[in-house]
C-alpha cells in the first residue's frame, strides 16, 4: 500500500468516532505505516455530527486533507447527507443498519455494506463498544494490519480504562473480533451477489 488509503468516519458526538480515527492511526503507527488523523467536531461536541479523517500509507503522505474517501463509515442518519461529498464510484461505504435504513442510502452510488454493529454490541456486549466493532471492520475490510495490532492499538489508546475494568477489556477485544468477522461475511456476501 504505497498510495494513501483515505478513510472518513462520521457519526454523532458520543459515538466514539474520534476514538476510531485515533486508534486507526495508532495501529498504523504500530504496523510501521505512515498515517494522518484530522478530527472534525460538530458545533456541539455531544450530539453534533463528528467526523474523523484518516490516511494510512506504506509511503509518505503528501497532504493530510483530502476530498474523496476510499472507505466511508457512517454511524448515524444525520451524517449520511453530511458525508455525500466524500463519495466516489469505488468508495466502500459502510453504514450502521440500526441507525440508517437502506432507503436512506439508496441514492448513494458505490459499494454499500450495512452492518449491525450497534445492535450486536447492545445484544451481546455493551453499547459503548459498538465503535470498536467499526474500527475493526475498517481494518479488516482493507487488510490494513492484523487484528492483533488493532488490540495493541486499543491498549495504547484506551488501555488505562481497560486495565481498570477486566470485563470492559474483554468486551472490547470481543468487539474487535466481531467487527472483523462481520465485515468479512458482509463482503463475501456482497461479492457473491455481484458475481451472480
């Protein structure tokens, strides 16, 4: 990966969008890659649309800002409209199906993958680790680095919290595994649909 992979993550304040962005870059750094991270908060931090811009590359990154995303992750309905300008025909558009219906994204023309990250987190883990599911899904979708590196990055980024609460530690690591599996299955199903 010499050309930078451009990633946009968008959601509401409080959904952990910036944690996803920052942890992606920490993982890239651990994996020996070049990376940039630009946070963009809504007018009100909690409740506004929060966007994270990340680039990851095997070589130097000439400029941290970019206009179009290779991967776009949208976690709330309000962010759908706000992020449309970042889409190009070959963007991988990942959205949360609990927050966004297929009708909300029907006019978006690129590969769309709906995941049940928030629903899965609420049902099997705890809701606050939904962002970790999407973090892992981003990494696995483009094979940016290993899932073990995602876990190391989490420990570097939020390790203090995880070390204080063993259950939270386990739930975050389960969320990493779940996100990687979810995107793997979804991409396989999407590929089979395209090939039929």
